[in-house]
C-alpha cells in the first residue's frame, strides 16, 4: 500500500497517517518529494484496507502496489533520489566519481592515489579493507588498520570514503570509519547482511550480483530500505556470461532499465565489469553515455605490484584522462538525461 | 605444501610433523587415509621449504601444491571421504537421501512428512527454519521455533536434520538443534559465514552458487576446511542460464568433474535444480546415474498450499516411487562407480 | 487449426477434410495415431473458421491452436512418434544407439569402428563427411568420398547411416548415400536449410543450438515438418554457459520438458555435450536415466590421432561398457517411462 | 605465414612473392597498407618454410602466425580498414549510420522512412527482404519484390542498401540489387554461406551470433576473407544471457576487444541488442562512446503496425534525436579513438 499525500498536506496530516499505519501494526516509510510526500507501508501480510486512509484529511490517494517491490519504486517517489554521502552527493546533476585502489595496502600507496583522486576533483575515494577473495589463501585485506588509513584520507584530502563490509562486524567498523558501506556482488543476496545495513543510517553502495536479475537487485535494495535505510546506490559491475574477452560482461542496458523503475541512483563499475585495464576507459565512457549517475574506478600507481586485481587498475594519468572524457560525454547528455529519466 | 606419511609412520612421527608445521607458524590439517596419512599445510605465504620435512622419519614425500585448492584435493586424500551426519553417512556405499519440506511451517505438516521420509528408509530430513527469500516481504521462516520442531523430528523418527543457516546466529542455532548446516547457493561466497561454519565441528552441506564455477565451489569448501572443519558435502542445485523451461539448469557434468578432483561427497538437488514438480523425478534419476552420492528432495503433502516453493515439491507417493527408482539405478552403477571414482 | 477425426472416421471422410483444406488454399498435415487421426493445417494467415470443418462427417473436433507450434505438438499426436531410419527405429521401446567417429577420415578407420559398433548391437552409425569447423583452416571433411565410405559401412555391416549436411548440396549427397540427415547445432536456425530438408523424405536429426530455447528448437522442427517431412528426431548436445569444466553444459532437463510437449523422439549427445572423454560415460547414463530415446556417441580407436574432436571420443572398449550400462538403466526405467510420457 | 614487404618494395617484387605463394599451391592475400604491403598466406597444411621468402628482394619479414586467425588480424594490417559500401564508407573518421525498417513491407512504408534517413544525413539504408523468423508461420519477407523496392530507394535517395541474405539464392539477389550483404546472427556459423559470400566481391555485414565468442566471430570473418572477400564489417547485436529486462544483452566490451585484434570495422545494433524502444537511444549512445565505427538502427513510422520487431523500432523523430546525440558523443571521442585504436 502506498499513501500519496496532497501537495497541500500539513505535517500534522502526515503524522496522522504515520500514526494509523503504526496502530495497524505496520511500518510507515515516509518519502518526501518535490511536489508531494508519499508514505509506503510494509509489514502487512495480505492487502491493507484502503478505507483506513482514503478519507483522511490531506490524503490524495491510497494505491495498492502490485509489483514485488515497493520502496525502490518510482510509484512511491517519481523524481530521482539524490543520496548524500559525506559531503558529496550521488544521483544529482553532477557525475559522481569514486576512485581509488582495489585494496588498501599501506599508507604510502593509499595517500599517493588519494592525492591524484582529490586533485582530479572527484569527491569519493574507494579502497577495500575487507576483501572477499575466491581463495582463502589470497590476501584478505588489512581490516581495521586499513579503515584507519582510509579515515586519514578523509581528514587529509576531504574525500568521502566508500568501502566494503562483508559481515556485521565489518558494517560496524565501516560505520565508524567510512562514509558509505559497499555490499559486494557476492553478498547481494546475503539477506541477513542486507537487513543489518538496513538498520544503520549510512548510505549503502549495493553491487549487482554476478547472475542477479534486475528484479533481484531491486529486491535486495528493498531489503535494505524496508529496515528504514533509504540511502541506497545501485551498481552494475558485470554479469557472468560465456564470454572470455573480458572478466565479466558489463550489462549497460540495466542502467536505463533500472532508471525506468526506481528512483535510486545507478552507477557503473567498469573496472570489475571488464577486469582488463585497456577496457576500463571505453566502458567507463559507455557507462556515462548510457546514463549512469557515476562511476567507480580502480586506480593504482603500480598495477603489476597490486595485491589484488592489478590487471584492471588504471594508472593515475589514465584515470585523469578518463575523467575528462566522461565529463565531456556527460555534458552532451545533460538535456536528454532529464527526458529519459521520466 | 602436502606431507605424505609412509604407511608405516607411527603416531609419534606424525605428531613430530604437526609440531614442526606449528613451529613454523603454519596450520597442519591431518587427513588419515586407508593406506596412509597426509598432512596439508595452510597459512603460509609463498612456498614452504621442503627441507623442513623431507628427511624426517616417517615422511614419504613433501609435495608442493600448485593448484589453487589444497584440502579439498585428492592429492591430500586419494580415497573418497565419507561424512558422518548424526547417525548416518554421506559419501559411502549407500545412496544418501535427504527429504522433507522446503520450509518448516507447523508441527503437523512436518511430522506428516517426517513419517513418510522415515518409513521410506531415508536417514536425513530437510526443512528450512531460516529461509533466504528474494523478497523481504515473503515468508522468512519460523526461526528457532522451526528448529525445535525439527529437533523433535529427530527424537521421534530418528532422522538426522539438515537445515540452513544464513548468518552466525543461525549457525549457532543449527549447531544446537540440527545435525548438518546447509549453506545456500546465495551464500556460497559469503566468506565470513564460511569461515564461521569452518570453526564449528558440524557437517556442512555447501550448495553451489547460481553462477559459480567448479573452482569457486571447491574454494568455498576450502574456506571451511582451512578453519579445521573437514566435513563438507557439496551440492549441485542448478545454475542460471538463458533457458526458461526449468527454473535453473541442473549441471550434472559437475558431479563427475568434482569427483575427479575432490575427495568430498557430491549430492544433487533436483527440486531447486528444476523448480518444476514433473522434472524432479527424471532429474533425480539422472543425478544418481551420473554418480552423485545422494539427493536432496522436497516433499509436501499439499504443494499448492506450501508457504515456499510448492511448484517443485513432490507428493509423498511421488517421492516414494522416485526413491525406489534411484535405488535401482544406483544398483546398476555400483561396480562402475568404483572405477570412475579413481 | 487442428482437425481431430473420430476413431470411426473413414478414409473418404479424412480425404474430404484434406480436400477442403486445400481448397481453402492451406496445407493439410495428416497425422495417423493409435486411436484416431488428426489433421494439422498450416499456411493460413490469421484464424481458420471452424465452421468449415466442425459439422463434416467423421470430424470429432476442430481446435484452434494457440501455441506457437502446431505439428510438433502432442495436441496433434498424443502418442510418441517412432521414426524409421533405414531398417531401424528411433523413439520406440528400444534405446537407439548411434555410434561412430566424429569425422570420416579413411576407410580403415571407419571400418574398424563400424565393426565394433555393429558387434555391439547398435543399429546406427555416425560419421561426418561435411564438418562444420570454427576455423576455415581446420579439416573440413572428406565430402562425397567420405559418404561413399559410409555407404559401404551400411552394405557391409547393415548399420544405418546418420551424417551431417551443411547446405543444399550436402543434403542432396546425404540423401543419396545416407539414411538420416543431421542438422548441426550451428545450423539449427538456418531456416533455408530447414525448409530444404523439409522437402526431402529422409529422417532428420536436429541438434539443439548452443543457445536455443526449448521453443526455438521446437519451431526449428516445425520448419521441417511444415514442408511435409514429419520424421524429425531432436537432440540435446549441450548449451553454452559460463562453466569451464566441460566444453558445453548438457541440459538434461530439456528431455522431459520436450517429451511433455512434443511427440517427437529426443536423444542425447554426451560427446559434444561434455567434450571430455571421462565425462561421456556418466552423462550418457544420466541421459538415459532422464528418459532420452537414445544416444549419439563418438568412438575412435586412437583418439589422440583423430582429425577432429579426439578429446571427447571413447575407445571401443569404453563404448562397449557404456552401452551395457545404459541398457541396464533403461531396463530400470521401462515401466516409468510409459507413465512419464503421457 | 605472413610476408611483410619493405615500404620501398616495388610492384614487381610484390608480384614475385604472390607468384611463389601460388607455385607452392597456396593462396596469397594481399593487404596494402599506409606504410607497407603485407601478404597473408592460406591453404597451407602445417607450417610454410620461411626460407622461400625471407631472402627475396623487397621482403622485410616472413612471420609465422600462431593465432587461429590470420587475415582479420592487425598483424597483417596494423591500421584500421575502411570499407567502401556503395558511395559511402564504414570504418573511417565519420560515424556510419545505417537506418531503416526491420522488414520491407511496402513501397509507401519504405519511402517514408527513406526520406527521413536521407534527410538525416545518414548514408546507409537497412531493410530486410529475406527475414529469418523463429516461426515458420511468421512473415518471411517480400523476397525479390522487396529488394526491388530497396533498389528504388537507392536510386531516389542516394542511400546505400544493406540487406540480409539467408542462402545462396538470397546472396545472388542481394548482389544484384543491394550494396552490402548482411549475414544474420543465426547464420554466423553457417560456414557454407560464409564461403559463398566470400566468393562475391560485395561488402559483408557480419553479425555476431547469440552465443558466439570473440574468437568465433573473428573466425567467421576469416571464412569470408579466406575466399578473397576482404570487405567485412563486424556487428555486435547482443548476446543471450539470463537477463530479461532486455531481449538480449548488448556486450559493448567486445567492441574495444575486437579493435585490439582486428583491422575490421565494428558497428553496434542497439535495436536487436535490446529489443525495447526505450533502450535503443541510451545503448546507441553507449555504443558510440565505447568506440564503435557506426550503428544500425530500426526506424518505423508506426511501430505498433510493423510486421516484424515493432517493439524495438524508433519513431522518425526519436531516430533524429538519437543521431544528433551520437554525433556529439563521437566528437568528444575523436582524439581518444585514435590513441585507443593502436
């Protein structure tokens, strides 16, 4: 059930709706919008009786939701969401650039890259302290020590920190040191973890699973939002196919397909999406051209010595060139993006 | 590194090797075998010097492992592992049948099915108390209440309980009430969870992820074993493909491909592997014909009322017929299976 | 439109229906069955008026077909079709075994294998004279010279010849020398070729394309049948997926899924379906266990010297063992197969 | 074997090499380049002895080719090929736009669209007279009548005609009426057809198969080139995956991956690549941003009445907007494209 308030609805009228939802034993999710406020209801089994709401003062409409997702949907919030991450924004007019190394290795490596990223004008820094590795014998990340280095990057360079958590302990740590919790592709349907980050009030970067459908991705976001955390950024990072010229198959059609259904921002990860240095730049350009709200890019001063995923990292100067290119493409799009987004 | 002891090695000689491994700061994994004991070493970065071991009394050989996996490998243990689950065994001569409802719904439903399963001669009972559901609004399982019902099934019917855990809390609960922890397909690369179950001493049924390669499945098992829990059962449950005649594409070739590399037992789940009632029986037959060590089958007295996955559940009498058929096929295979397994 | 005749319908009554269909400018396809004859109509654009037929003597029913396929469907012919190939049958009670080398290389090679195949009791011999190869520089087959060798195999050993054609010229050649035209996976949607073989009166072995859905496979068969050739045998030979432990992913669930919809026989090719010698035997067993009507198996006395696909060929003694195993599994199934087929 | 001539080599010296290749019983393929001419050799079994060539006057180097493809490779021709199609070019500095209806339906429909396409400044017109349809009962195209309409479009509007052939007869027809033969995705490995178009001297637009790897696509082109037709344009049109938000998954990473290996131009088909009207525009932008040499786009004045694939056709004004956008993006790329192409 979705309650759409009149543009003229008062705060008291909205509060009255919230109260009734709670009295019925359900959970209200309030979504303020440009022209009107909507209230999503979860926690109900079966249909909610519209009669509870449709005649209340300030209520414009009470709509039954027939799609599997509610809170991610544009039905609830027709305009696109802009998510605040630290002092930056993802989903707004400006292209969001998140750059940094795959893994935090040591302060020198991190600061060297952070300097490049900050100088480029990007607002977000990435770097993993907890690394989900296919093999138990591969480098697993520096843990809290790595997060402290990232926190220093924020202090020194004013960059907002996006970093992955793999479990509840990791979420608590990232909550302490970072600005945005990344949930990796392999955890996209780790529903317990989704619920846990849903209980935090930190923005979540949710990566699409390797074989996740659009619906599954949206429902994973719905898991987070149903717990009351509405700051979710979706990320396409390549799906698994039969192809072998790239590590994954970057499915760019999912970006406009998601924008058609959801108000959440969508970014693209051409580094994991291709796994090959020489493919990152063209696919980053394509990601912005297709309408993504931002990019997440791996940068390393010395890719061949990287402890993780060196083959896909860009050199600092490659990163700077890429950034200029995608900003120019974004400029071409600007008037169109608005039309398309409706 | 893999230390192969002589068939004549004494316990003291074995202990001496374990001690040296620990002194070096590594972790020894002892694998007793029919003809000789082997000791796997993990925790090393880079190669271990063979000189530490090759001249010790009782040591036959010190072999560098070049494959990405160590403890799952037949190099460590040439004969197949037989895993004890409660008072039953998986991986031995007898086909292991695990049957029961998708989800624990209520005592009546569970006991009705358990009676059928026990009467059929199966030793293992399945039923989910924690359900990983694509939607946050779908039935999420009965939790501890469900586990208590399952514990009663064990007490009343002598069946060994196989049930899923989705997080650390769930693992603790299953450890308390069940006999075997199932890790679902969507958590196959939830590495934190794998490490956690690796620290228990309860057998683990590890389901292959929807787009996991053979190597990724083996390395997920390696995560568990590297923590000291060697009782892992692998399960093929269908991969994601373009096909739509079944919910998933059951990849039966992975069964002999796994048996070629690993000593761990491999079972097949034709219920999730097909998602359609009428396909469960033929694919169960095929799973046994291809050489699987067992099956996990969903049974429900009233599939159209099931709270979860009714479309793939068998009626009790369908299940009984299936069981007879697969036992007859298993009999045909018996002499071959031994040849194939080498 | 599908005209179902009464069990008591006379030949004259059937002829009258055929005549009317032709008068309307459509094409009638007569399908005699165990209990009644049915007549499929193709060539119509839009719906055919039932009034033309429903009151004719001998007509039981005139049914509008809403599925995309007509002639392949069990609606037209409820019982399974048994296809005559030379003096053998595919689709009947007996498991059909088609064995032989991938490519015809020379008379000695072919006769050596033919002797093994004939001695095993198999009725069908495979061997390619026209080889669809990924590279233009790979061995392309012996052409007509190869077909002459195959014709000699028939004369000497009484085996029925199944061999591939890749174009109209090849179809004419196979029509001259062989007993069954194979259409390879890469030509499954070569619609011009399908129409051309549809105009012959030779049985067609139609292999499923590497990424063909069940519907696409059935519609490819429909292309052949719409031209008047009703003797089509379907073949699952593996689909393309992300997996790398086998060359293809054998999708055995398609066998019962096809049997549910179509009256055509379905066989399995575990040689191309796996591409690895050690996987052929277990997947052949699984193919028969899942309910396939037969197998097509590559045999070579010296696989490492084969000009094509040696890695998947069985040695003669491996083939003989496999044949014994699958016959034993078939025996287990027999009563079930009948139930399943309805 | 690949013979690289010196930049100073005379025509006589080149002729001498060609002559020797032919004397050896092989086929020479001459590839003139900006700075030097190279000669590819096919038809050899096993290695060619370098001694035949390395000391000839004018020869710079004789290189053994170890990759599976020869003539498509940048080893043979380091600079990108520009293919002449009628009076237009594909692969050069200018973005190639091929637009038109899916199928030729009638003169009015075709001329209406042709007017839009010509007015937009595009040089190429698409439209199918022979349609490969999944069902034998779907509209199969107008055949020669359709081709005549297309020939009139060329006469009236000066557009160059790109149209599909499905068999030898179709190739002969297209050769008579059109400017470029399209080989559809389902015929990408119809090797007989590839050889046949290789014998024409008309440019070929070769679409990637639904599950074709990069190597398979290049080897399909190699089939055409080995017959002496070097004018091949590659086209990415979406691969088959598990996704369902679009009809196919457009794999844009294949564009730079192909450009890295081959000198042939690569275009993108976002119409078939997505199958949904609203996705065509963003994916067209992405296709150009990723570096494609052109686009092939379906346009229809009245998509809901189209006899074929209406769901993916653009309205004329949508097409015009798209064209403006992609030209603007192309302008952003221009300096980069050159760097990337090396």
